[in-house]
């Protein structure tokens, strides 16, 4: 576990990221990003934008239920201050955290 320092962008960093040298270094990354977005848009169009939006809303609603029911009881392998927590509620390392809580959400909780 490592404590993750909160993001802080200095004026020097901002200046460097605006430079031509930096831009030339990340051109390939931007090309890949735009190609992936284009491919995703075409896939969404192929599946039907309305259908994808409906499935996304369902996913977000289920995610809200999971957060409301499981956040307080889920224990991650690393504490907020970067210490290892040996007794966590994840399947493997930091994957599947809170699975037992998610498994206990009942169908009646999912009804409108």
C-alpha cells in the first residue's frame, strides 16, 4: 500500500504541458484516445444509442444502490492513509471489494 498524494499542479507543470515538446511526446496518446472514442461511438450506434443510454442509466442506478448499501461496510486492502489492512472484504487484492454486501442486496431493494 502506498499513500497517494493528492493532485497538485504547479505553474511549472502547467507551462511544461503546454509546451510543443510535451505536445509532441503525447501526440500518439491523443491519436489512440481519439481512435478509441471513434470506435466506441460506432459501436454505440451499432447497438442503438437509445438502448446503450437505457442500459447505462440502469447501471448507474444499480451503482447508486450498491454505494448506498455497501460503502460503509466495505473494507479495502489499503486504508485511506496507505496502511495494509489484512482483513479486507475483497475477493483478490483490490478486486471484487464488497462482494458479500453486493450478494446480499435483495430483489425487493431493486424495485422502484
